[in-house]
C-alpha cells in the first residue's frame, strides 16, 4: 500500500525566512518608489536653472550650510574678478581702450588671481582696481554690449555692493547666493520632502561639453524642468560667440522634448529672467535677432508670448503637453507661486501614469 506524502515549506526554515524578508524589502522599495518624484532640471548654459534650484531650497526651508555659504563667499570673489577679466579681454579683442590710461597698471591683477582660503577676507589689493575699472567709461561701454561676449548679467548686482563684499567679516546673504554664478559641472542631486512625497531633482551641466552626461539620468523621470533665459534672445553663448543663446535653447528643447526617453514625461518649461527681459527689450530690438517677430519691440506681453509659442510648437507629440511658466529665479515669492502649480501638474500626471 502506497502512501501519499505532501511537503510544505516551514515558516522557520532559513530559505523561507530569506524569501519573506526579500518580499518585505521589495514591498518597502515599491512603496518608496511610488512616493518618489524624480525631476530633471535641464537647460542651456546661462539659463538660470541652478538659481531656480537654489530658490527652491529657500522656498522649502532647506538652508545653506556654513560650508556651502563659505563656498559661495569665495565664488563671489571669483564672480567679481572673472567678470572683470572677461570685459578686459573683450576690450583687447575689440580694440577698445580704457578712458583712463593710468588704469592699465591694474591689468596685471587679472592675468592670474589668487585662490581665497577658507575664512580669508578678499584681498584688499583688488578693491580699488575693481571699483575704478568698473566706473571707467571704456569698461561700461563694453559691458553695455555684453550680450556679444557672454558677459555675466549679475555684474551690476555685485559691483553695486563692492564695499560690503570687501568687509573682513563678510558673509554671503541668500540674495548674494542666488545671484552668484557657479557653473554646473556633472550632476548635482537635491532632495526635497514635499507633503508625503520625496522630490529628487537632478541639476545637470548646461554647457555643450556637459550634455553627454545627461543620459545617465533619463530612466524613470517623472518630469523635465526645462529652463530658458528669455533675456538671451540677443546674446551669444559662452562656447561660441557666433551662436545665439535663444536659438541654442530652442534647438536643445526640441531635442529633449521629442527624445525617445521622454515619450510619456511631463515637460515643464520655465521661461526665466523675465525681469531682465522686460528691461532689455526697451533698447535691444527683438526683430534684429528674430525677424519673424511681428509685435512691437517694446511690448512685453507680446514679446514673451512670442517666445513661449516658439518653444511650445517644438513639441511634435499629439499626446504630450508643454506646461510653460514665466519666472524670475531670484524672486522667491514669484517662484513659490509657480512651483505650487508645477507640483500639482507633476502629481496629477504621476498618478495618471501609475494608473495606466
């Protein structure tokens, strides 16, 4: 007589325990992933995307650490001397001259400038040369044509407060940090807890040489935050003075918006630097750089809507929407309102994607 025997795994066997532990870990990871929002912050160089990220930190009350503030303190000095060096180099290239010949003795300071050590005050030997050169008519004439040489737009802010920066105990304010230019190289990740979700934002280098690194961030992206400087419509780019900054941004947005990696990815478009754009159109003709613009050169509403339409029509997908917003990255109150709307869009689309 044969016996039928059945075997079953006992809960206390090592294999069963390992299996249950693995199941628990997978469920925890799945739950975490469902509550995680992964965002890519993209844009061409000089678009202000890193400033947007810094503003978002302030909005969500993630303060800058003492080490970060010290880093930005030293970057302020570099912004001052590198900005002035760029103007002086451009003057030489263009054959322009200083109004005051005696200021030529200062040029040696900008051939090689010192690295500022931790907690070290800015070298006082640079204060008077920077002040005098900035107020020189020859320097100002080139600065007014800064769009032709990719001269940083933050120079007015920093040179207007030169005395404060050269104080021995100077510490950068939030406003200084927002306006401090610090080229993004590689990939910088910042995490924000918003409500019951975790937002992971990846800021990647916008210069041409940095773009090849973006590929590593493309997987499982909830949304792309693409930033463009409206004020760049008449400006060249850092790497190529013959290339237009706005045209470069349009080309880049086209390639990102229609890339195979982003078929189902929300596209948030930040049309940034509206404050500078509003001022610039008063003296720099849009039609000179975009002949198809039919509005009045100084009509702020018509001008900004023209560029919004230019970007939106790059979208060749019938199922994807572009969500444009006009922003000023250094105005945290405005950006807070914009980001509240953006968060709603991202969550709505994330829920839709999880359902289907």
